[in-house]
């Protein structure tokens, strides 16, 4: 095993031992005890993903307003709010790791969105 693979394994272990990951695992297990809540969360997260990744959407602001209103109502459930908060903390940590790597390696991440639309 090379140095990068070893370091990657150490990073994975560090993430697994982090408070963010531990909190997420605990609340994820709680949610899984309620299949209806899990289904609702999955539908909500799928919609959020589609909205965030639909670059060609002409009515994006309408969808964002709609999802924000839904989110307020949805988060009134304490367990769902706890899950989404824990998930966001974990995602932000992973994003920070990714962006730090990209920045420190001076990796060129410019993407021509016109080329993406052509595919």
C-alpha cells in the first residue's frame, strides 16, 4: 500500500471517529425506526438534490421558495430536524476536506456549463 492510500485510510478513520459522523450515525439509526419518516426524508432530500443540481431550470427561484416553505414545516418534527442538522454538519466537513484538497493542490475546477448542457 502506498503513502496516499495509507493516508486516505487514516482520513477515513478520522472521519468515522469524528463527532459529526458519530452524531449522524446515532440520529440515522433513530430515523430508521420510523419507516414513514425515513420515506419522507428521502423524498425531501431527493427533491433538494434535484433542485441543487438542475442548472438549466428556468424557475429555480420558485422551487427554492417552495422547498424553503416545506422545510420550515418539515423541520417542526424534532427527529427530522435533528437528522437534517447532523447530515448537514457531516456534509460540510466532507466538503471542507474536498475543497481543502482542491485548493492546496491547485486543482483546476473550472467547468464550462455550456459543454455540460450539450451532453
